[in-house]
C-alpha cells in the first residue's frame, strides 16, 4: 500500500469555542496516539484531508508530518457533525510497518447475478465490511465479491472470498456475505363468496313500511300459533263459540 503524506501542526488543548474557531479557519482538530509516545493534540488542513479520503479511502497509511518530523499513522476514527456531516475531529494511530494490526475492509459487489437479472431474484448484501489482520503495507483498499454466477437461493460466504496475500479474516467462515433470494409472492385478494345457484335473492318490499304498532300486531298471531283465520271461516269451537252465537239468537 502506498504511503500518503499529510501535514499537521501541533496545537494546545483548547475550549469548545476555540475548536470552533479552528474549524472556521479551515482546519480540523486531531489527535495522534499509540506506540511508545504520549498522545499529542494536532490540527490538519481540512481540504488536504478531504483529498486523501476521496482518493484513497480511510484505510490508508499516512506519513504525518509534524514540523520536520514524520510519523507513520493510520486514520483510526472520524467524528462528524450530526446535522452537517462535516468532519469535526480526527484520530490517528501510530503504527509499525513490521507489526500486524486489525482493520475493517469494505466489501464491493462486482458483476450481475443471473438469479437477479433473469429470474427476478433479490440480492441481499448482508456483510459490508470484513475484519482482517495484516501488516500495514498489506491493507487492501477493498475486497471484491463476484456474483456473476449466482442463481436464486445461492450466496457467497466469508470462506468463499479471495483475500490478498498476507490478509487474514477474523470473521467466521460460515458467515453469509451475499445471498440471492426468490422474489416475494404477491398476495391475491380473495373474491367475495357468490350466492349459491338457485338461492332466492333478497326482496325489498315496495310501498309504505308498516308502522311500529302495525308490525307488532301483524306479528302477534304468528307468535301465538299461526296466521289469523280467513274471512268467512267457522267460528272457533268451545268457550268462544257461545259468545259468537249470542248476538245472533237475540236478534229476530
């Protein structure tokens, strides 16, 4: 890996307001630590750092020039403003080119899976970074994942990745990195149940609706045992028969 030179200046520990003024002047507060030296507060030019990140990413070995001396460092952490996402602080870690270290390396998908292109599957990118151990000079910018042969229900695991020489994965080999899944089936609405053949449709009566009292009166005979007797039918026998015959006997 190529080493990038980045200039820095020593600074005194400052208050929040003073750090804000520093950023307004185009410089970013920073700190360098690690190795056998004490941590040291620094400031770096914001535009220079942006060019380094744009061209080389975060896993880049830098020769941090402080005054006339240089230190080999790795960018360890970037702090951004919650609203503007501008970089507000940078941490650098001193490294030895002869000692292995642990870093996260981005995973990049290359190619087009036939399971997606031809069969309508969905590509799931599950693992986006790989934790590795290697010498600083062997840190890769990224690791490619070739998906050009993947069909539906096929995937790539960590053990399937082709790692550069000298790079060791710290993630379990059975962990899934990429997977092609079948498209979700669309739910079809169940049609309303049709009335059975031959069933009589509901009839809505026309005309004036019976009043509440009339309706109750009409329902009474049915509730007592059946419909009212038709006109001209014989009078009921028994007790009520005498009552019905009395008026007829007295009138001549």
